C-alpha cells in the first residue's frame, strides 16, 4: 500500500488528504477522522482523486463540521514524550507555523503557531506527529542500519507508519514496518525494537532460535521489554 498526500480547500481552510492506494480494493472510500481526511482507492490518478473529493465537497464540509467543534473544545496536550523524556509543551504565537523546538536542558517543547490557531488541538497534534515522524526517519533509520550491519541482516524495505497496537512488524518479503512513535521511547528500548524486527528476517516466528538471536545482541532484552510495556500503556 502506498500513500500520496493531497490538499483540498474546504470552507475557509486547506485540508490535507492522505490518499492510500491499495490494489486489492474494489471500491473507493473516503473517511473523515479527527486526525484528517483519508481517501482509499485501488489506484486512481491524482487528478481523478481531486475530482472525486470535489464532488464530495458538501459531504466533507458537513463531516468536518461535526468533528472540529469537539476538537477545538478539547484541552490541549500539556506534554509529550521524546526519547524517553517528558517535555512540557508550550504554544507560542508566531509567524512560523508548525515549527516544534526542544530545549533538552529545561525539557520544554515550544510549538510555534499562528495566533488564531493556538487553541486548535488538532493542529497541535499534527505538528507533534510531523516532528516525531521526521525524527524517527532520521534516528531510527540510522540505528536500524547499524544493527543491520552488525547482525548481517538487511530488510528489503523500511517503512515508518503510525501503528495503533504494535511498535513494528516484519513481512515474509523482508519488509520492516516501524511505528514512528517509537521515537518517544528511551534509546535502549528503540534498539530492542529494531533488533526484534531484524531477527524476524531470519526467523519469522517467536521460537527458541528467534529469541536466541535477539538476546545474543541484547542480553537484557527482557528488562528493556518491561520498560517498553510500561511506555506502551501511555503511547499506543
């Protein structure tokens, strides 16, 4: 499945639309969620997708109207985790929207938004998600390459996704999917997740040989896994 970003102007705002292409689908689906608009199709062109969204303009505006008041009235997040540390989140009215900066000494995260948007919880959460994805693609990718070379195991493809119930997965075709929100975990826990998924390239199960391989690289894996489980209750 591939994802292509689109944008559509609805009412007085521009909205991002995630176009998810899945060749196994037989029909086109549009979903309006608190986190955004999702278009699922078996594979239509960008032009066709935008024309379809335009035809559904009235319906999209109505659905967004049902969701956004609830979003705007919800309290803004007071903090979020990054690399095992809890950062206090401060919203700054500024002309550089969506920029998130971390003060590692004070453990403060400052998010810049246009003044009129500072109370929009959905935009705050989107900005945090963009930051986490970018950091995961950098840090976690580099660590995966490190462990891949050390273990002599190379995935066919690496994808970063928002997974809702797991930190990673490995397919029979040697593709590794990583939950980019794992960048919120302590570094040693991130390494444990990466080694776990790489080990599946050799053993696509959780048998004795699999665990022997994992613990040959991370002897204290069980202790790290307990920490991961603790964080999972807050993050997944």
